[in-house]
């Protein structure tokens, strides 16, 4: 294995080595926050030749970056708001990801925009929306996605038989792109490691080292061992999303303020809604997506102010009911709660504005030096993470004594992208050589790209790892082992909720898969029987708390119920602190 491939292996040895580096080195930049922007900033800095440390108190993409609508899109609705620059920027980034940076993780997806059958609207909607979508495609510059096309009612229903014939007078079909956000963010971290970054999850920033005139480091705690240590750096970056204000408060002040907007999504089996494309539906205040996701549909999202617990936002029965009611207005066969496999809730970090409605707050981003030595980045949207990361490291570079090259992440492929097309071309031979079904090879290619070779090598050594995972047969046992050995998974929930999506893709929320998955992880991480039991029990308590919270009528009750489950990383002490913090916010 060459040096680049080895350094991208985020297993226990890499974490231990990174922690040793954090205790002993002085870095050019240390970053707090392992979401898409923090991981993107680490990659941007590392590929400019800077020494980088990156920590997150939980897991890569554990917050907002694993709970999005899974779309890499330009923001079609932002055109109506006059945000042409934002749309152009986002469409450019979309094109880079689909064609160059991570084609194994980001792929085209088509959506139908139904046209209202009411006489007062049907006459103007087609030319109005058609012109908007034409502009949307034109703003992308280089064409990497198929062009839109118009449908009559008959042809729209042929594409999406699950629509009620009374719900549309026709439709326009256009293309955006789909991503597994958590895998993409984790892959950014792996790529940053391949370029020399020191990375560690389960490390909490508990304060800053203040020299009087500037902050020069982070007081950190490893949540796995409890050990405290200091990370020193010439510049620090706060890329903590909805925790922006809390982290700025550690430094005494800040210029950027963020509001959290909660969005929830439902996951239902693909066979519950007959359709070959996604849907985008206009609502009174925003839009609703029905998104094709492997053998499932993702339905979302809501948009409501949230000022309760930030780590575990809770979906209430009211949220679930709203989505079901809204989507059922256009479906021929209505969905019920019994159709729901999974529910997830996420928080958008929106820059604070004067308008109380979160849907009106800016999706632009801001980068500012909160105090001397500490740079904060916030706002924006997932699709433009690379621009946010570049702008952040540009500001870091201005304050460093050495000359720093310009960003090159626009031409830096992520782990698994190089050789991806060649691996796809060898699909049938890979299936024959490995003994896996071609559909399983397709599955692995869409998740690991050219790094499929790593997993097939493990299967060659241990053929039993090529078997479907008990309780979640869409995944293979080897993927669980690989998550712990190469993808920095430290706990069972990391694998069931982010390295895979078993927690929302199975009706039992992953409970049947948990014991086997824990044993596979334990082989890599050295868990004894007591540790295995703790991991499985903690996951089961999390599932129970989430399910119960989704039966509560309001946010306050749902939040209190969700916090009833202990946190596997931080224990009951941390949970007690969160409950107190939630009480103060109320």
C-alpha cells in the first residue's frame, strides 16, 4: 500500500498518531468542527502545504452535515428571491463534484415539478417555471447534467404513476444531484489526512489558550480516555455550525451570530410510491422534496426555529404529521405512519437576520476574525462548502508569516474518485473475481469508488465478510469492518447512522443489525464483552428515545424525551449538562 493510501486510513492507529501530533506540534491552523465546512477547510489548508489539526466532539458529520436533504443543488427557489450569484456559485460547485471531485459520491437525479391544474395558475405556470429552469441550467456554465423537458399530464403520470391525476396539469422535469452527505464529509476528512492533516473525533474543545493579545491554542479533552491536553496553532478556525455562538463565547466575543432552523425528513420504502423521478412541490412557505434514495424515498423538509438541544434535535408528532399531510395532497395512495421506516432531524446554521421566519434568513456565508487569532465561518449551504472552506483558509493565510499558495481544491479529487470510472468499467470482472453479485459491486462502487479494492481485499482474506449484514441485508459485513478500520468509526451509532444509513432505512431502526455490527467493529477496536454490551444497549436506548420523541406533540416535549437516552461518548454526566442547558434556553 502506497503512502497516500495508508495515510487515508482513519483507523485507531491514525487517531492515536494524530493525538500525539496534537500534543507536540504547533500547527499553522487548528480547526474545531468536523462537519462539511470544517473537513473542507482542513483539506483546503493541507493541500496548500499548511500543517493542520482538526477535532470534533462527536463524529465526522454528526450534526447538520449528516442530516440534510441529500441534495447537491443550486437552489432553484433562490432564483425567485433574486439570489442569482448564489445560484451560479452553487451550480458551479455541483458541476465540479459530479464531473471531477467525487463522481462516486455525487450523481445526477431528476425531479418533476408538477404544474397546478387550477385554471388561474395553469396558464402562467408552465412559461414562468420553464423560464426559471432554463435560467437555472444556463447559470451552471459547463453542462454536466441533462437538460430539462416538459411533460403533459399523461407523460408526467407515466414518469410518476404515484401522483394523483387531479394534482397536476403537466410537469417540468429537470436535474440536480444526490449525495450521501455523511459519507462525503467523512471522505473529505480522509482526503485531508492523505495530504497530511492530523484528525481526531471524540475530542471536545473546552476553551482557548489566551495569551492576552490573541488566542493561540485549544484546551481539549479526549472523550474516549478523558485525557486533557492543549493544541497550539498560529491560527484557529471555528467551523462549528449551529454551535458557532457557543464556541465564540469561549473566546469572549464574536461578530457572527447563527440561528438554528430545524428540518425533519421521513424515509419510506420505494415501493410505497410508484415513481421514476423525484418530486419538488410548492408549499405555502417553502418547498417539499420527495427524493429517490436507493430503495427508499426521502420526504422533507420542515423549516422551524429551534432553540433547544443542539446535539440531538428531535422530530415531534406535529412535524411528522405536517410532512405526511402535505405529501398526501398530491399522492394517489396516501402514506400513513405505518409506512415510515425512519425519521431524522437536522439543524441548519443560518446567519441571524431581522426577519423572524427562518426560511427568509440568508443562505450566504460569512467569514470573520472573531478575536485575534480565531476565525469563524458560518452560514452557507452544503453545496458551497468548498467555497466557504477556501474563503476561510484565505483569511488564515493572510495572517501567517509564510507565503501560502492559492486554493487547489477545485482540482483535488477526493479519496475514491481517482480510477473510479476504470473500476466501473471492470464491474463484471470484479464480480467474478470476488464472488459478489454485480449489484453488490455497484453498491460498493457508489459508496467507495476506486477504494472498492480495499474492501474486496478484505473479502478475499475473509470470505464471510462478503455476506449481507444480518438485519440489514442491503449492506455487506465487510462495510462494518472497513468503517472501523479505515473510516474513523469509534462507536456503533457512527456506523448505523452515518457510515451506513441502517438507522433510517430499516423499520426496526437497526436494532436487529446492532449485535452483529458491534461484534464486527469490536474485532477492529478491541472491544470486550462488556464494551459490546454497552454499545448495543446505548444504541437501543437512543432508538427508543427517538421513537418516543416522535410521538410527542411539540418541540419542548420531544426534546426532553430525546434527551432521556445517555450519550455513548459523553455518558450520563454530559447528558445532565445538556438537560440543564436546554432548561436555560427555555
